[in-house]
C-alpha cells in the first residue's frame, strides 16, 4: 500500500464510524492491543481503515467486506477498519471447514475478502473468492492490509449494503446457523443501552481488558467494538485456556472480566487460586444460561460477583442484565434471574396462543422492544419462556422451540438438565429431543461428570425427581459436550451422539 494515497475519511460516515475514527486518532502511539508478547498502537487500527479506503478507491461501490475472523491482530484490525470506514462486515468463521467457508463466500458474494495468510493458503477459499471476483486482501499481524499478490483482476458484485454494519452468523446452538443483518443504528443503540457513552469527547482509558471470545460471534465482535469505541486497550487471546488466561489476569489486573458458564466451570475445576482475582470488581457472564448453584459456588470461592446478561445475535448484544448495584441489593432474593432490562428496552410476557399480556410471575413468551431490536418500536416475540416479577427482574425458563413434545407432553430440556445437576458427580448436561414414530419425540440426555457415576445411577437419580413422561429414554456419559466456538452447547451435535441410541425401545411405553 505504500504506493497508494490514503484519502481522508468521507463526510457521510455513520455516527458510530465517525466516533470510532476519532478514538483511533486520540493518541496514535498509545498501546491499543497486546497479543502474545507484542503491543500494537492505535495507529495500527487507523492504518487498516486508511488502507481499506485506498485499496477500494477504484471500486467505490464496494461496501461489503468479508473478514475471516481469527482472534489475531490482523483480522481484528480489518474488522475495526471496516467499521471505521462505514462499510459492512460480513463475518466469516475460521472454524468452518474448507467447503463451508467457500460456500459462505460464494453464497454471500462479498465485495472484499480479508484473510490471514494461513487462510489464503486454503485453496477452497481462494477459489471461492476468485469465483465471485472479490477484492482479495491479506492481513498480517502488525503489517498493513495488502492486496493478495498474484491474484485475479477483481470485479466485485457491489450488492446493496444499505445501513448494515454487520452481517452476522448466529451461533447455531439449536439448529442451522443463519445470517442476521445488524444495522449501524441497532449496534449503536446496543452499545448505549449497555452504558457505553458515545457523546462525550473521545479519550483513552487506563487499564486493559482481556478478550478471548471468538470475533466471528456476537460476543467477541460486540466487545471488540465496544472496547475500541471506549478507548480501552485489549489483551487478545486466540482461545480460552485457563492457565494462560489466569496469567494474563495476574499480569494486567483488569477490573472486569467476562466468563460464560462453561469457562466458569473450567476455572472452578482447575482450582485457580483466589488471589488471581485480586482487584476484579465483577465478572460478566452471558451466551448461555448460568445455573444459580454454579454462580453461588464461584462467588463463594472467589468473592467476585457474577453479573449475568441476556441477549442474542439478533438483538445486537444484550437487552437485560445485572448491574453491580442490583447484585448487592437483590442477588439472594432474585436467585436465578438474568437481571433487568437495559436502558431503552421494554419487556413483557404474553400468552403464546392469545398474545394477551400476562401478570407478574406468570410464565409465557418473552416480548421485547427497543431501538436495538430489528423490529424497532414494534414488539418482537422471542422463543424464550420467561417471567417478570413485580420488581421487573427477568427469569428465563427455557426456549419454547427447544421443548421436547413427547406425545403432546411438553418437556423443556432445562427440567432434565437441572435435575441432573443436583447430582454431585454431574458437571454439565444437555437434553435433546429424538424423533420417534409413535410419540413424535422422546428425550435423551448427554452428561459430563467430575466424579464417579454410572449411567444407570444417573437414571435412578432422575427417576426420583422427574415425572414418567419427562424421563429420558437414553443417557450417555461423554468426555465433553459438543460446543460452538462461543462455548455454547450445540444441540444439533448432541442429537448426533444419539444417532444410534440404545434404549429407544423404552420410548414405546405410554408417557
């Protein structure tokens, strides 16, 4: 890019992009990113924005930038550079197989494909990008964005990008992942609803935060952007590993951390000493339900509050959660709640059939509205079974579309999972519905254990706690539950564990 002039930022940038561009120039030489043992300044991100503008000067209609989002400096710079120029990020997961990644590129036809050298080494990606005539860009750690050497002559499709900031893939925990378009106003509203201040004069913050969630998923992407907009330096990890993560916590002493339930279990099982969390005020937890007993065990051992959030990819982040003040006042009396609605969000519970608004403490379908939701000012019905109490604390009781319909009897997977977690040897569980000719579906459950237990012992444990129709027809102890890159349980893959499930003949008994 040394032979290209860098044009100045355009005058019609979205407000979020303009804010991000201003933050990147507050102190260009200050450290913005630490990866392994290397620091990168804020100018590294600003250079990515300028490189992108310069490379695409010959393609003014090119707005859709596909980025293979490895948790490395180059892809992170490409992500922030794309958003700082007001373009659209099309998330591409490095965890996809070669065929899956190539299929995403040919189906979505991004104008630009940005990838690290190891991904350009995947012939399927290169062939797909050439097929759609995308502008091929290579991102190396600590280096400028560069056109891929010896590539084809690009002729990008320039499909309409409208005001979409991110074309995001859902996590695929309950079925096939799908694409969700998150607009610039949605993303901005999500940041402000969670407390990020965008109206003040940009400044750089002291201290650093640790980011390890996959940038290809909403949690990692959201916090990468939020921290940049706040002017907060990031310590980036490629993946979560307990000991290296704990060493980073010791070294950088962040005031806040984020750990989903799976990572919380890993920290507890590894026996990390309490002094690791010295100076940590709170730990945020999201992406999956946090069982109250797990939260209480962690807080009793480490003395650090866990602040749960509730959200979804479609919501551009969280729409409800615990604040530190609420946790001090309400943690015991609101056990199991995911907190209260964020600023600018309204919540209500409705009857699934009639749509009538239900009173406090009644379980129904959750509806929400607010500027960060795709429905805007219209109520958006979720598939989550929930209740609100008189103090507007939200309780999630499972997903209506996860419910296992056994001959007309509806069984939320959480009923089986929660019953299993009361056994001292069970560390985690995931229940799914399996197809059955006569009853439609029957429940099965996969379990991980941290102590001695047999499958029959666990079934006996359930027999004393569940009704007959809730009993799983198959239970398997596995080394680990299959998970997505964001550490959520992948129910489709759990279901695959029972492709040949012993014991299905017991499903023929009357429920």
